[in-house]
C-alpha cells in the first residue's frame, strides 16, 4: 500500500493531542471533530499506524491521512493532498477549526425517524447491493424488511429528493446527512454505497451507516453532514437488532448485527466500535435484558486494545447487574456473522 504521509506525524502536526499508545498498532488521541468528552485525558480518536487510518468511536468519523487533514482544515481532499505534499501543516489547525465550525443540534428521534422513512421511500436498492447482502446470508425478504437502500448517483437526483421532502412538509434542519449548498438549496451527502438503518429499541431509525462501494481506508461511514453549511453531525449510535429479550449479544457494526440476528434468531446490539459503549447499560435495561454475551471480532485474541475494551465492557455491565459472558469461535471466521454463515452453510450441506 502506498504511504505518502504518516497518520501519527500528520495528527501531531495538526495539533491533535495524542494521549497514549493503545497497542503496538494504535494510539488514542483527543478527537477534534466532535470535541470529545469533557475530561481532557479521555480520548476516542484511534490512530492506526499499521493501516495508516483514523477512526473516532464517539462520532464515527474516520478515514485516511488525507481525509483527516481535509476534515480538520475544512478543505477538499485534492487541496489537502497538495498541502501535505508541500509540508504545509498548521499546528493549531485542529483547535482553530473546532472553534470555527458550528453544527445544528440533532433533531429528536421521532423527527429523525419520520424524515428518514420518507427519505427511504424515495430510494431503491440497486441489484448489485442486494447481491452483496444476499451473499452475506440475508434473504431477499430480509433485505426489504431491514430497509437497505442505495444512494442515488444520477446528477441532480439528491436535490430533487430534498425538494420533494420539503414540499411534503418535512424539515431537514437537524437531520444528520442533510445540508444546504452554496446557493441555499438542501442536499445530502452522497457516497457510492448503500444505507444501513440503525434503529433503537422501539424500532425507530436513529441514523444510517453507509457501506461504501469503493474504499481504501474504510468500509463504512456515517450518514453525516458534519462540516457542511447548516449540516448536522451523526453520532455513533448503538443499534438494536431483534425484539427485546432477556438474552442479548453485543457486536461491532449494524450490518454485522443484522446478519447475525437473522442467522441465529438472537437479539443483537451493535456498537460503532469496541469502546463506543456509553449508555449501553440503559439500552439493555430498556430491552429487559438479563444475560449479555460479548461477541467482538476474533482479532480480540491478538489485539490488546480490543482485549482492554472487552474487559472494560464486562466490568461496566457486571456493575450494572447483568450476567456477562464473552464468546469466541474458530478464528478462521473473523466476525460472528462470518461464523454463523459458515455454520448455516455447513448445516445445509448435511441436509442435502
């Protein structure tokens, strides 16, 4: 992989506060994109020096070195690449831009759910995206039930959708993903990929993750208009996949949890990252959960940062009164969804 710039050196050059080394591959820093927690010694921004990428488990922002620089400086990636190539890094950029950029407050969940559902009604799931979902083990009916939809790629289509929503009486201010263009028209962030709804315990859509078609540094991004005019940031929402139950499983990522729920029948909670667990005990109590199984990816066996995160989550949940177990499986299958799909296919072969 080509490495023109170093993620750690670039972060330091931007004035991002590096807190500590989390593992042989990762450093934890303060996130300038969301402001992070009130305690200046707590950080949620992970800088991976092996993959040369960043990811904030609090706000869900992530990507390459160039994308980090562009976000902090509030410029496009072409300009960011040029400035990095010239070594033109302003040490106070992170602090200065955090003060400059103001965001809309996120609209209440009831409002988001109404707008997002009306938005999804105007989209379709393209065949190549449905094929991707079927390959993961989901059924045709499940892809429809889970409301996956492709982001439109025709010129002008996104603005037309926004205009139609406004005509129908929906307000887009405060809805993550939507923003105003320079000419004052509403639009939404548009990647090549499909939307994955992240629902709460009542089945309301809190926000979306996007599964990207073309990727270098990341597979998923949040449907967020952070840094856009009249934009609204997404949060790293925890998703509920299945009905309220006494036994619940916790894993990383909403699509993985959708697949695992479908293949197993168990109820899952998805977290954006292994440390994005703030308030998870409240979600579990709202579901009536008693027994909680932690099923993080199998890099748990080798990644010290993931091990520490698992231990912290176990302690947090036990202190809240839950019975907690951490489960592992054949490491040839990284995620719980991969493992369950393997078991499903194995069972089908035996039937045949």
